[in-house]
């Protein structure tokens, strides 16, 4: 494996870490409704746990309301139960063939709890970026027939990439925290 390939693989891993953080932030509830809020919810249907997007369509017609339309109308109670027990503090109400999920207004304590969740997701992203850098460093050290100078330059490039992606995660974290704390 060559130095450019190692650096490219490392950047790819770091980009995946940033994407994972974005996905995690999408599941953290801010002040307004977002269909991605329910992405982490699992629904027990047909004897197995299924991802929410496989069992229902979610829309946000208003800033403080989600409307969930199960694909299988006979499983509406299972979908409602999954939302209620998701730990998101939501109280769904079945209305015919759909489920309305009004978002309660958040108090200061809940905002702080959500900010802690954001920090945890950001830290997970930082760890993933560091792991990518560490694996790339190990690959560089194992290379044969490469000068020490080339390895040192590659390590500097790794550090620059690391700093760049940590900065991206921090910027996402600050933006999400500001969104949560906004009244």
C-alpha cells in the first residue's frame, strides 16, 4: 500500500465519522419537528425488531408536529408503542390510519440533557477520527522501502486531516447545541 492510498483511506474513514455524527445529531430533538427524529426508534413487528423507516412514513407538516403513517395499517398499535417507549418523551395519538406526534415544549433541564447528548455524539465522532489517524499511522510505520522523511511528511498530513475533521465535528456540535438552546 502506498502513502497516498493510506492517506486517502484515512480521510474516507474520517468523512464517515463526520457523516455518522451528522446522522446522530439528526436524531437529537431540537425545538422543531424533524422526520429524522424517529430514525433511531425500533419497532417490534412480525416477530423482529425493524428500523422505523421500514415500517412507517414520517412527515413534519408543522414545526411542532410529526405525522406518522404506518405502511401496514394493522400494525399501528405497535408503531405507536415504539414511539411512546422510545425515550424521546413523545406522546403519540392514533387518529384513524395515522399517528399524530405533538412535540412538547422543552424546559431548560431537557435542553441541557439534549446538549449533553450532543456532546456525547461529538465525542464519539472525535474518537472515530482519532482511530482512523492511529490506524493510518500504524500502516505508515509498517511500510517497507519508504524513507523516514516521507513517513514524517505523511504523518504531518495525517495530523492536518485529523485537525480538519475534528474542527468540522466541533462546528456541527456548536450549531446543534445553539439550535437546542434556542427558545
